[in-house]
C-alpha cells in the first residue's frame, strides 16, 4: 500500500499524534507500507513537494506539537480558480496518480475537509481526520487540539486575573475564535471569567458597562472579560458581510478587544487593559486527552483505509468514535448554541455574555 498524508490549515496540538496512530496501525496489518508525506498542506500535493517516509519517522512523535509535515492555508473557494494558467485540482490529481497512491489522508478542519471531499468526488481515494482547535467541525462532538487550546487559554485567563486583582483593573482578553466561540466559552467558564463575549451572542456595550457598574457597587474591584476574536456588537450583527468586513478592516489589524476596551473606558471608572492570548493556543505539547483522542481518530482512519471505505471522516459521537461521509461535514460549521446548556450554566453562575437578557 502507498499512503499519502498531508496536514492542512492552521496548526494545532496532536497533529503528529494522529499521524502516528494512523501509520502504526496500518503497519501492524499491511506489508510493504509506503508513505508519502506532502509538505505544507495542499501546496505539497499541488506542486509535488513531498518526502518518502518510513514508519520509524512516526514512532516518537506522540508528544510533539505542530506538524512534522508543515502546513498552509489553501482556501477552498480558490481551489478551482485557475491562476496564471495553473489548474490546482488537475495538478493534485496528476501528482496523486503519478505517485500511484492508494489513499490520501487529510488532517484538517472545515475548509480542508471540504477540499478533501472535492478530491474524493474527483475520483481519488481520500479520508479525512478532524483537526481544529476551534472544535467547529460539523458532525463531531470533538476535534483534536481543542482541549489543549482550552487548557492554555484558561491558564492565561487565570494568570491575568491575579494581576487584575493586584491593581484593581479591568482586562479584556482576546481568545482565538474568529467565527465560533467554543474555546472562549470553555476557557472563560473554566477560569471564572466575569464576562464572555462570543460571535454567536452579539454584545451591547451599554449592557456590559451596566453589568460592571453594578458589580463595582457591590464591592468587586477587578474584572476579566474573555473576548473571542470574532466577537461583534448588536449593531455589527445587523450589517451585511461586506459592511462588516469594512468595519474589521478599519481596525487596521487591531483586535475587537481594543474597540471594546476603548468604549468601556468612557463608560466605567476603571483602569482598563487589553491582553491577547494569541497563537500559543495552537502551540506546544498536546494534553493527555488530545493525545488519546488523536490516537482514537488515527486508528479509526486506518480501519477506513484497510476496508477501502473512502470518502469518510472519523468523528466522536458521545463516547464512541464512528465515521461519517465527508459530504455531511464539508463546508458546515458547528456553532455555540446561544441557549445551550453551557451558556445557561454560565449565566446561572452570574457570568455575563455582554447582552441584555
């Protein structure tokens, strides 16, 4: 068997652990396993940039963060766009066939899996593996990398809390989550944040200020706001996509957290700071849970390949790892339920989501 592997999109913890489980499982069952590792995601498949690998290359990478293959972002909407005469889809199909691959394993999130499904529909043998710190892949309860990101973000928020308390300050802390707020929600709850701002629940700056003033009157001296990078106001939520993009562009690279902090400075009497957790949420050694889940997904992926059950994605449903067709997940996002159990639980603890209830 000749297997191709690539890691696509934003990096995250446990990419290496997943590849390890996939390869080691196949090696137990298949003689003469050949492995082609494509470099830097789909770019490697497009331009024939790859390396021949052995099983030994995967044995000791369980704890390694990032990806030994490298990654890149290749938006799905540009996949079929011919640029300077270069047909990306045709090039990927040619490389796959020239290398005489039996299967391609794609480790990626929503856009990457959409491209994987496209290649499957083009006639290639493809499976996906659900990677993203955002946990926003439709059809699975979990994506590897999520718990590691939560651990880092919640620790960051907890550490901000000590300096906020020491100086009686208000901190607006940016947490990753451009379109969905799963990391911010989980990390905010786990760290005891006073307020959690999510893309799925538009905030009202006046309601936020009122919440803070009431807490101040009750004796609270400091505040920590966990703010997803894609948080938006009630007014911004009414804009068209094009109008909203203009609002974001006008920030000139600054986070929405700065906008919120600037507005709060005018409405509450409190020294206010902004802090950004940033890309450390993607980095470092995966936590034990992610290593376990990555291993479970990798083993299930290997079973799909051995059974020639292509066009599928291993997913977690409850406590069971099963597989679903790529077409069922490709291009769909799993959003935070604004009225779900976690949000309502946080509200019952007195956490604000920045809106009027």
